[in-house]
C-alpha cells in the first residue's frame, strides 16, 4: 500500500499499526510524535491505530542539546526536527 511519510511516498506491505511502522523504520519511539492525516495520534494508541492506504504521516523526533541560549534567549532544549525515515 502507498502512504506518505514526512512528504515522501512509501510502499509498505500488509497491514501495520503506527507502532509496527515505526519499528519497521528502525525509529526509537521514546521521543517521537506522530501525526496521521493532520491529527496527532496519542502514544497510547499507536499499537491499535492502523496505517491505511493513502495515509499521510508526519513523524517528528524531539531532540535536546544545541547551544545553551539562542539569539531569542530561549534554551536549546525541546527542539523538534522532522525525521527522514529513509536515512
């Protein structure tokens, strides 16, 4: 089935849940947020939420670190970046 992951077309085989998809993509789930078709999916629902043909998924990984203070004066903690599951 065809889905979009972070704007990239992907072919996946068989029926999978969001949790199974994350595992197939070798992504650590501890600091990941998932949006399915413009709705955030709670972590507690990943195992029971199916991925369907044509779904659009955005997977974001939260990272810490960076410089202690940026130009706006905010700390470098809690930054987010979009994952490229192909890398």
